């Protein structure tokens, strides 16, 4: 499917999904039809649309921190004196993802207490690795001969970064950003463990009482958000790196 053809489908899919999130009666009817014996087929303390907004707020808040810290960190350790810290930075962000997000949540509780701060911190640490690794991979893939040619044209260090390294590394950087964002949307379901909202609320509530209808009310929207986000970022990748598509063909 071409870029021009896929854009209307993407917009229509997002519009339909948001309409589905806002249609509370649909979820009540559908889940009640699937689970006849369940007296509470939908989460009643907040609408699904409210839970979706809370979920996206946590995910995008953590993603913003990942972008603000992860991208500059990866660029810094590939430049000049910062290269000495490249192994350390790679190991630190890798270790950050080896910790289960729930463990980070409870380690953050004594410092930040219950609330979104602890959740955002745990998600930030978990989403950092794909961005840093993608950026490092892209920057390290730029050949020395290309850099030598650029220096021969009179480019200084900043010009090398902005005109050569970052454009060539962009596909790998975008792939890392996409992986991180989808991961954060999926992992944000643990946030209610520290007293925040989001789509993890009906999931955890349903698991605690054995109510599969509540679990599905949280799990299905998370899956839809993750799939559409992945599709959207892939569309952006194709638009801003058209040479990648032509090379693939």
C-alpha cells in the first residue's frame, strides 16, 4: 500500500478507535453478551475514554523523558571525548531494562510515594534502551569514508552531526523511538500498582476478582493503541525517510 493510500486508512482507523473508546454502551453490551454471568461487565468508576487519556498521559510523559534524555545521551557518547563513556552508557541503559518495571515502581515508592511520578520513572527506565540503542546503531553505522569526505569539504563537528550523521542515522533512530513508544504503551498497564490511573485499572481490578470482562476492557484498548501507534510511526518513518523505501524496492 502506497503512502498516499495508507494515510486515509490510518486517519479513519484512529477516528473509529476513538469513537469506540467513547461508546461506553457498546462495551457494556458486548461484554455482557460474552460473559452472561458477570454482574459488572465494565469498569464503573471511570469511563473508558477517561482511562485511555490517563494511560496516554503516563505513556507520553515517560516517552518525552526518554526522548529528552536518551537522544542527547546517545549523541554525546559518540562525539569526541564523550566516546570514552560509550560502553558505560550502553551497559547502564541495558541494565535499566533488565529490572522488571514492577520492581522499579516499588523501589521508587519510598522516594516519590504513590502517584504518577513513580510510574513515569519506571516507564522511563524501561523505554530508554530502544532509543539509545537505535540512535547508537544509526550513528555508528555512518562510514568513516563519508565522514572524511565531509571533513574534506570543510564541515566542522556540528555540521558533520547535523548534515551527515543524523540524516543517515534517522531510520535507526525512528525505529528505536517506535519500539520504545509501543513498549511504554504496553507496559503502562502496571501504573495502577502505585495508585495511578490508566487502562491497567480495569485489568488489575478484573484479575483481583476473576472478572475477565474487566480485564478485556483494559487489554483490548491497550492492544489497539499499541497497534495503531506502531502503524502511525511506521507511516512517519516512510514519509521522512523515503530513500529507505526506494532502496527496499
